[in-house]
């Protein structure tokens, strides 16, 4: 694989195939080797004391992790990327990198619930004050900024409820006041939304989802620019965070097919969502890529694609009938993750932990991840489950 000519620009589909690997560095092998090791030897005393080696210690990186980090940095447009053992650990390390005791954090009310637990537990315990804000506030976030506000955290679309945030408007306020911005970009990945190009300082991804794509890996990525990158790499190193070479290799393997998988998730998800929207059991859909969704205009403006994750609000139904609906599904697994090849479904209720906004629905809320199965089969599976739910509700 030769380096491109100067000025050559490749499409994202090409980049995920070529980035982060140099076959001729490893005797022509297409993929970097899985390097397992802690100690790195120096050939001379002078090299040792002056840190002249490419690598210094296994925890600080090796050819396997470096390849994936380099690829993610290029896709994100970042100064650098670090890997963490999970998406949640990526959130925690990123927040700890830019905050200290006495600081104030603005956190979106639509955040992944474990992220809220980090805020209400770990950060609060260490003297950081957290204020949750309406994810749809946009430039109005300026009214919530305090002199001690040091960071604003976004998640767009939001976890489960899928609100699309006006990222450029929030970033404009933050930039004007010297506030660091962070975003959980797991839903879109840098293939469909590049936060750093919109002025965000830190982009976080739970690679457990679409980077992996096979439900067999826990991994997180933190990509950053400028001062934020120096803070992230410093904290990451000081905390001794590292990812096993086997997990890094799985992440790199998943990266090679992420573009084709994401497109299939996107298109299949829309097909299933449009079918659901027409069903009498469904009150409404929450899918930013669908016309009429509250976040559709912002999605159209800022995003280049969508994933297979969306939500639906059902019309009121007894819980025993809802349970029969879930238990009747053959192709949708019930599990708290998404992004893999398999379709998943869960019930959810945000009302218990929303504090800045009110979550109120017409009936039960469900979140679906449409996998790589044939959409017609998934639709048939949902249809028969609805029939059984209706039968149970009528008795």
C-alpha cells in the first residue's frame, strides 16, 4: 500500500480501509501484528535515558494500538486519539481531563444514564458541580454559563430519546467564553458527523458499538484537538489507562467494514421505522433521519448519515400485553447495547432520571437497533409480535 500523492483526498469508505496500517512496515502483512508486551528494550544507554525509542512501555502504546489510534485521529480530524476499555471509561477520562475541583459542568439532560452516574457520583465527590440542561437549548445555553463553568458536554442524538442538539450554536457560546466542549458521538460515528470540524474540542465514541460491529468488544475512543488533547493524553497516561492489544486489533478489524455496515444499518433502520410509523399500535416514531421528526432539520444540516438506532412510542397497552410483545420476538434480542450485526430491542423510561426536562409519552417507549438481517424478516417479526400483543390486550 503506497502513500497517496500530495493533495489526494479519499472518501470515508476508502479511508476506513487504508488508515492506520502500513503493510510494508511488517513484511507485507495487510494487518498490523497483535503485539503483546509490557517491557520495551532500548539498544543503548543513551537511547534509554533520552527516550529515543518509538515506544517506551506497553501501557503507552504499541504498533497494534497505534494503528487504530492513528486511523481514528484521521477520521475525526483530531490532533490525537487515545483508547479506553469502554465507552463509559472514555466519557470518564475525558471529563476528568478537563475538570477539577471547584469547576462547573453543563451536562445535557439527554445523556446516557451511566454518564449521569459519573457526574452525580465521581465528579460531585471530587468537587465538580454539575447542572443538567435541556438538550434543545441551543445558543440559549449562554444563560446557564457561570464564571466557573469549564466544560459543556453534549450527546447528539441523545440516549434513548434521540434529541438532536444544535452543536454549532452551543460551541459558539463556549468558544466565546473559553469553555471546553465535549460530545458523545457514538450514534453517528465520525463517518456521519465530525464534531471537531464543528468546533467541538473532544469527540468521544463507544467503539463497543459500530466500531466493533460484532458484539464481542468493549472499547472507547477519545479524539481531541489543541489544549484539550494535551489534557486528555496527560490524564489518560497518569491514570494508567490502556487497552489490550487483542481488543485494539478487534477494533481495527471492525473499522475496515464500518462504512458498509453503517450504510446498511441506516437504510434498513429507515425501512423498519417507516413501516412502524404506519402501524396502529404506534403513536409516533423518534428518528432524526425521518421527515417530521423534531430533530430532522438539524440532522439534515449537520449529519451525512444515520445509524440503525431509533425509538418508538406505542399507544397505551397493559404491561402484560407489552411483555408478550417482547417475548414473542424471534429476531430482536433484548439487551442493553447496540451497534452489532444483530437487531436489539428494549423498553425504556427516561422520566425517572430527567431533571432539566420532562419526559412524558403517550404510552410505552421502546428503543430498537436494526441490525444486518433482511428488513422484510424484521418487519414480519414485529408484525406477529404486535398481533400477539393485541390478542393479550383484548383478553
